């Protein structure tokens, strides 16, 4: 399980976080609600932390979706 508690403070950290989401089969469209997506998997604390990390990603990266698509395709096992 990923640790969502660490603040993202650089573009590199934000890209790695997205990479790790994909690697751990936790990728989802960032416009989707975190609670709706992971409510049955994660605790309220984890959901809150993930929401905070997403806010940081959007502050640190010009286009987070670019990295989401790139990494998601890399780990897509349904090809």
C-alpha cells in the first residue's frame, strides 16, 4: 500500500507519485472523486491525504494528465 502522508514539494516528487500510483494499480482519472473511487479500499485519513496530494500535483505540474497517461499506459496489463 502506498503512503499518502508525504507532502509533494517538487515536480520530480509529483511525477514519482503519479508513477507510483500507476505502478501500484491505483491510477484513476484525477477529475474523479477520490472517495467515490477508493471509498471501499481506503480509510478516511488515506482519502484525505490522497486528495491533498492531488492538489499538490496540480500546483507542481503544468499538465499532470500527461504523466498519468504516460505512466498508466506503461503499466496497463490489459493491452
